């Protein structure tokens, strides 16, 4: 008997079914499979670290952790390709990104981008702001953060858009251990710090000015102004001013500032108005707190009240010596009596008559006698 060997061919219907099954599996994997982590640099612009005044540091190697500020905007601070405007969160980690080193709640690590550059804190952000940011922006201090486990003393800072971070699973604004690198695209920069544990030197300074500095006799109103600056390297709280002779001292920018934080290099203004009646030197004391430690500074101002102006009495001199008697016209003009000295004769003898009549009479008698002598004949000579 002849034996036949036959080959069974796969039906077209079975092949089509396998094809559709493969398509369905690929779609399910694409739609239901785990999401891949977003690639870094998913938005434009760049971030880098700097000092508080915007100055960059050679090789990003800083002397202390408090020296490091987050700066950013267009690449190399140019004029294009800046960061998208809006709110962002930032965090400090080890270089791998696996260990979160920022030690405060993420809500305090919020900043804003305006016109493409980092422009200070926003929302609940309370980190210190510097100056000299990219294209007029304000860099933001990274501290506080823990020491890095990296043996080379290296750190990494990341910044991600707030809306994307807040959409992450498990996001909690009050969390101190939420790491957004697992769910949000971010910009990144690395830096090193020589001093792992910073030694902070909190300090405060005050400048007091009085207006005016001089008052007339009797005194008057004086307006005092006080400029209080954080002169250390730590944020201060509950900053107030007390003046020993002027009260109340008020915060110029509002009714109260006791809940605020005086950032590094920031200045607050206070004022007080009072009246004084005598020369006064008073002292104003500014105080702030770093944790439970109080820091103080004082300044003085002197306002001088001038003495009274005393007009000296008129000086009485001897009466004038009158050498020539005043005339009647002077009497009429001044009302002062005029005393006329008695006349004297030509020889200055006051005992003689006041006229020359006797002289005339004597001359007349002499003339008459002379006439009689001339006209009367002489007596005849006696005859012998």
C-alpha cells in the first residue's frame, strides 16, 4: 500500500486573527502602560547658580551653602530663549537626584519667572532674594538644604513649573520630602560647596534721622525716620524699633510687620513724630530674631533747641555839651527851650551900661563947652 504524506496549510482566516490580536495588544500597551519619565529640558531657557548680586563663581565652587542663589533666564543672559513666564518650584538634591536635600516645605521654595527671567519668590516662597539677576531679575537663595552625601561635595538644583509639579501624584505643599524629579520636567545645574555646615552670623543695622535737627527757643515738633537693614547672612523675624523718647514707632509700609521676615540685604522703614521743649538726644533700638536668638542695633540723634534771643538794653551816654546856643527856629522844631546869653560890650565888661548913650552926651557937652570958650572974649588986661 502506498503511503501519502500531506502538508496542512494554515488558513487565511487564522492568520488574520493573529494579526488583529497583535494590533490590539500594542494599543493596550500604548494606552495603559506606565508613563515614561519626562525628559529634562522640556521647556526653553536655562538656570544657573550665582552669588546674591548675580555674580557667577568660577567652576560653581562656593565657599558656603548660604552663598548659592538660583538665577536663570535666556541662555547666558542673552535676549532670547528665556524661561516661560509663571510660577516654579525648586529643590536641591545630590547629583544623582535620588536624595532630596532641601529641608523646608516645598511651598516655601516657590519662585516666579517674569519676562523670561527669575524675578524673586512668589506664593508662599520665603527664601531670601538677591540683586543683579539676569536682565533685571532677582535671584533666589537655595538655603536651607542638608549636606550632600556626594564625596566630592557636589550638589544639584532643579526647577520645574508649578502647575506640573502640583499635578504629580502625592504632591503636598507642606511636604519636606516630596521629590518632583519623578514626575515633572525640570531645568538643572550642579554646584559645589567648600563649607558643608554654614556658620550663620545674623545681624541688623539701623540708621536714625531727625528732621529738623534744630528748633527755635521753646521747641516744637520733630519727625524721626529709621532705616533697618538685615546686615547678616540669616533671615530675621519679628523686626521692631523702640525709641526711648518717641512713641509709637510705626512700620511705614503697614500697620504691623511682626509676622514678616526681613530677608538678607533687605531694608524696612519706620517713623515716629513727637514734640520737644529742650535739647534732646534719644536712642532708637532695632531688634530681630534668628530662631530664639535676638539681635540688636542702636543709633542716636540729637535735636538742639536754641536759647532765647536777648536784646541788650540801650547804652546811656553823658548829655551832649552845647557850645552854640540853639536858635528860635530850633526851639520851634524841637520844642526845646532856648536860653539866650546876655550881651556884652565890645570890651567884654558886663558892669557897663548896655548902650553907648553916655558917650554921645559926653561928646555933646564937650562941644558946647568948646563953643563957649571960643565965643567968649578974654578979660581985659589990667592997667597999671
